[in-house]
C-alpha cells in the first residue's frame, strides 16, 4: 500500500469508529450522543487503531493466535492509554471514565474494555479488513488520493483548532482571574486602542460575525497571556498584535488582489502612521501571515502572534462563536 492508501484507511475507519461510538453511547444513554472530541464525524483513535492493526496483521501473517492476541492486546490497550493520558493528563479533557470499572489504570484503561478491543482486533483482521480491501480495490485511485488528502487535512485543521482553543481558553481563564494582568495589558494597549485609526476597525467586518477591532483585541489579549507565561516582550507583543490587521477595506469584497499576501505590508504602512514601531513590532505585523510571507518570523513574539492569529481566525469560522472576555 502506498502512503495515500494508508491515509484513506485512517480516514475511513475514523468515520466508522465515530458511527460505532454514536450507536454504543446513544443506546446506553437512550438519547443521541456525539462522542467526538472534534467537530467532524470522525474519531482518529479508531483510524489510528485500524492503521496499526493493518500493519500488524501484514507482518504477523502466519503467526499463531496467542502471538497475535498478545500483540493486539498491547497495541489496542497501549493506544487507549496514550490517548487517555494526553487528553486527561495534558489537555485536562477526559474522553472517557473508567472510575467505576475494576482492574483499571488511572481511568485510562480497564481490563473489561481491553478484552473488548482484543475481540474487535481479531474481528477487524478476519472479517472487516478483507471486505474493506475488496471494496477498496474497486475505487478510483485518483479519487482515493484526493479524498485522503482533503479529509485528512480537514481533520488535522479540526484537531489543531480544538487543541489550541482548549489551551488558549485554559490560559485565558487562569489569567482573567488576575486584575494585575488586565491592568498590565491595558497599560500597554490603551493608547493604541484609543487611537482614531484603531477605533475605525470597529466599523469593519472581518471574520464571520466579528469586527476587525474585536479580532485584533482578542489576538492581542491571548498573545499577551502566552508571552507573559513565556517571559517574552509583552509590550511588543501587544502593540504588534493590535496593529497586525490595521487596514480599512472589506477584504471579501474590495481591496487588492492576493489580499492574504499583500495586506501585511499595507498594515505595516498604516501602523507606522499611527505610532513609532520597534523592529520587533514591525516583524510581528509583516510576518503574521506566515507562511504566505515566505520569510519566517525573526522573533518568538512574532511566532506567538502568528500562531494566535491563525487559531483565532480558524476558530471564528469553524465554531461561529469565538467571543471571549478581554479587557476594555
């Protein structure tokens, strides 16, 4: 199998896994339950499991059932443990709870479900995989490649937005409890926020429901929280973030062609008319659309604003609800 065929298998069984979980959980709850961590109808843990089991089945062809059983038990339980650890231990967002089950390890895995996964692993090898391969061989290779690339790209974007949103939200919630943080932010931002050219952004639509002023303020606030955590230059971060989208046309209907490539220079020109900029602040503004700008950011503060701007933008379009409380 070539790379895109493995990707297609991953995407396909991520979708199948989502359907199985919907049926299982909805039946238990007697109501529709969407089990997905992501927005789309897919569960990557199932796609990953199917991918690993396919590789294992290929290499274990001819092996005895006990050997396969040990490998499948290790693979499925290990995958569940790692996933549980990442989401609960790192993102503090548990996806399941085995607290009422016997023979468990930190609520991430338990003996009962490990045996379930073992049975499903054998069913996958002997029942599901042969049918899948038979049907797959009838598909158009070009269509397979396109589908695999597009859907996996959507899943990756979905994953990035969701994880980034959780991280930023948790950072924001912790920091919003501190009046000192808000005071420090406003001491840096107030003179720019009150500037007439920056205030004009409140009359320009930007992302979905948001004005350009709201977007710039959110990016500045979230970037400030991260920069403080990393002991970076908060002044440059906030000022650069507030001015990173300082242009006054509706980019969906007017303005220059290739807006994504050209507007950073327009914003830099407008920002220089508003205030004196440091080299770091100029880099933040001119590089906030990287990699469209080709040359990468030179400073860590520029990377922070570039990352936060991308996350906020994608969140606005995917969720349609990106409003957060920021100092004003």
